[in-house]
């Protein structure tokens, strides 16, 4: 059973976000990393790049497959998790902590984010 921390919001595509004013930290959920298996590569957008909610903004490659990462919110990438370029397995070991993917400064209010209980129901 994968975890879904209560303090986060989620997407139907298995991304999570943590809001801090207008900066949203995002990553993929424990459920997603478990389904992917051992993650060996991550492709992220560049700092300053615009992303739109629901559109592809990167990729996660595992020993099983390549999966697209969808932007959970609309905004501008303000930071990326640089250690992932050399240690993508951080996503497997700590998806809600050291395995975060990027920070996005929102330019529009988020829509269609799920609560932890809604996400848990989706993945049950």
C-alpha cells in the first residue's frame, strides 16, 4: 500500500504538490514510483521554462518503461532538483522528500488537484 501524505495535493496522473504561497514543489507519488520500479533517469524542464497544468513537462525512465511527467499547475519553473541528475533513485527511496522534481511559481490558480483521501480512493 502506498502512502499519500495529508499535507499534499495530487493529480490523477500521480504527481504531488506542496504549496508554499505561490511556489509549488512537485514530484511523483509513492504509488507512481512503485509502479515504475527502479528509476534510472529523469528529464526535467529548465529553470525559467513555462509549464501548463496537465501538459507534459518531463520524463521519468525506469528499468520497466519511460513515463511522462505532467505539470500539476501552470507557472514558471523556479528550481529543479539537481541531485536527481546523478541520483535518480532518490525518487524511489524518498518520493515526498529528497526525490522532489521541481518548484513552480504559479501564474494561475491551480485547478483539478485532489486531496489525499481523493487520491487514495483513486489508487485503491
